[in-house]
């Protein structure tokens, strides 16, 4: 340990010298660009490493699964992946692995954009194992978390403030998305639409630089980029069908969000980690065995559908002998559309790690395919199936993530152009509005909203959210026992500098408050000292602030009570008081800290 501390101190001194040299020789704007490049490089490397690792595992497994004697191993592969993920999480990450982008949004709104260091690699390892062994989830959310953590920790290392830390967190997230999809614009739009509530032109430039850097690195090191070329124009006659698809995608998006949160809630109630992993893994393995397209991310299935190989939906399944029957293909596609999110929830809920991004694209592709294929089979019209596949991807992503711009630009870039831009706009917008009507919050933000932890576009509210009630509690108030009399109040008054006194029972339960200015006339009547009891003069109408509440709720209680001091309780036990003056002082300090020092 002494040796470690010595090395750490030397590194810190070296860093301080570098930062001091930077202040003298590099202006702030150039420094932003340099740091954005430093964030983009490791974010892209993390994405490349994760993708290569998963594809290596998939290639090995696909070779084994083609052998007749080993086909049944597909049931066990997800169990192995989930169990390995659980073991790695418990041994190396103390059993804690926050999944989904909700943890990033929470870090922005409640933790000053500070993200734990182990998230720079924990999600790469665990999601790689889960998805590599057939877990039916995506790698995009883990990559975004990894990139966000890289950006946050680089900013922290450089002693930057909250606003810069949030900016570079967004740079890391955008770089991750850009590296995965080879979509720089979608990466930038995602960071702005999902993560950053405030954006300025100076802040916009570093995100662009970071994503451009990420694209260069990923292109140099990773050739197997996702690409779904569309070679056909869309026709005005197809607009009614795109409108119908938009409505369908919106309704399916609601199903995806509710099913995800419902199954995750079901698994969260299970206490036995091992039983949960085995049960969820076996259930997932059985689903994947019956419907092989649910194995892994599913992008290969989308590529097959785009190329016209529709019968691939039945490959290696018990229905493969019927692969020439178009109605069987349609039926399987519809079933898989609704089963994908079940498989994803089984994966993540039972202990695996992965995201909802890829499953949303997969579900959208199958929804678009099923719709267009059914229209063509019935002879109602002759639709271009590949167009509806890619537009459906945007529709479900827009409705689930509540990010229509990200969906539009992502699919536009993934298809190599803007041929379908108008249909993308129609389907994404309709899906978004329908999804938001039934589910006001996205799959990432619903839990945060229920806990009042969601970042807002209201700057004042965001600053307040950075304050913690626990840090503002004042404990120099003298509590009075409810069984006491007026004499005990007089005794407290002689040694207190406060004009407010909390009243508690023998178990420290909060009962009410005595405001001195309301009963001061009684203090000069000694003959009443023994006759008037504390409860007789206690104001029991005051609603205390719970220690676990957010600052926004606390301020609402201040407004309603019109008081300058309110009591704080924890499990109904008296803790202390919080004052408006202290909140305002802390707010000013937080406002100063959140202000940019570089732009």
C-alpha cells in the first residue's frame, strides 16, 4: 500500500503540472477539442473490443450448433452466459451492476454527472459474456454506459466542473453509438435528444469532434459495420400503409415498454440470485431453441430479411420443413415480433447484461416485415418489403426510447442515404406520439420518473436536484418531549438561539412544532408553567420533510406552509430542521459550480 500511495502521489503531481502547463499554453476552446478526442478514442476502442468479442463467441457457437449432436446445446448456452455474468458481477463488481441508460440519466440529475470508474469496463465484460452466449439483448446500452463513464472520469481526472463533465459524458455516449452503427449524426442527435437537456453551439462542437474521432477509429479496426442498403424509392401510393405501420409501431412500443418493466419487476422480487439465473436462462434457452432468430442481438436476421431470404426465420427450428409456406413464415414472424422483448427481459431480468436498443430495432424490423409481407400475401397492394423493414426499425425505436430524431437519422445513415426520409418521419412521429400518449416516459426514464429522480428541462429544478436534503439538515434545534410542560420550553428558550422547537414523544417520533412567536406571551406568566403542557401549544398541522424526498418536493412543502424552517424526519423519527436560507445559499453554490468554466 505505501508503494501504491507513492506512485499515486507522483502521478497526481505530474497531472497537476500538465494542467498548470495547459492553463498557460492552451486556451479553453482548444482544450475542449483535445479532451473530446481523448474521450472519442477509448470509447470507440471499447465498442470495437466488445463487438469483436461477441462475434468471436457467436462464430464459434454457430459452428458447433451446425453439428446434429450439439443442436440441443442452444438451450444451455444462455444459461451458461447468464451464470457467468452473475459470477463475474459478484466476484469482481461486488454484485452491483446498474443496467440500462437510466443509471446514466440518474448520474446526470443526481450525482453531478459522476459515474463510477468500474463502469468503464464492467459493462463491456458482462454484456459481452451475456450476448456472446446467446443472450437476447443488445450491446448498444452497455457501450453507451461505457463511453459515458469514460467521458465522465476523464473530465473528473482533469478537475473539470459539472457542466464540462456532463458534456464529455455526452461525448462518450455519442462516440459509442457512432462506433457501433457507423452513424456520427445519430450519435450526436442521441446525446442531445436523450442525455443533454441544454445544448449550446460551443458544446455541440466537442460532441461532433468526439464522434468523428470514434468513427475513424472504428473504421480502422472494425470492418463488419451494420449496413442495410435500400435500393428502392418509396411511392406516394404507399403513404397510407406507412401511416398504418406508424400506428402499429406505436402500439407495439407500448407493449415493449410495459412488458420490459413488468418482467424486470417480476425478477427483481426474486431473492435467490442462482435460482433466478438458472430459471431465466433455461426459459430463454427454450425460447431460443424453438425460435433460433431470437439468439443474440438479431442483426443477422435483419440482414437476411433485407436480402429477401425470408425462409431463414425457420432455419434450424422444428418448423424448417415448412419454410416454403409463406403463411407459416408470416405466422412465425409475428410470434417472434412479440417474443423478442420477452426473451430480452428474461436475459436481463435473470442476471444477464444487455440493452433494449438492439431488441427495439429487431422488433421494428420484424413488425415492418410482417406488415408488408401480409399486405403482399393478401393481394391488397404490392409493397417493397425491405423499405418497411427499415422504417419499422425506426418506428419501434422512436416509440420505446422516445427519441424520434435519433431513430430517423440512425436508420437513414444505416441505409446509406435519405431515400426513405419522409416515410421515416411519418412512422417515427406517429409511433412517438402514440407511445408517449400511453406511456409518458420512455423505457429508460419511467422508473426514474416514478422515483422523482428524472432530470428536467427546467434549469432551476435541475440545480435543485443536485442538492441533497441530508447535507442541509441543521441539528442545533432543541427537541421538547410531549409529556413536558411550559417550564421545559422556558428552560430550552434560555439556552437556545432558535425560535422553533420540535416536539417528540419518548421514542423520538415527530409530533409537531412550537413556534415561539405564537406563544411568547405565555413565557412571562410563571403561574402557567406547571399548568400548560407542551402538547397544548404544539402545532401538529406542519407536514415534515422526509429525509429521502427530493428537493423539489421539499420546496413545494415550503411554499404550501409559508414557513422558513421545516422539520425533517426519517421513518417518522425526528432528525433535524432544514431552512429556506440554507437551501438558497446551497443553490447559489451549486449554480456557480454548474456554470461552465470553459465555455
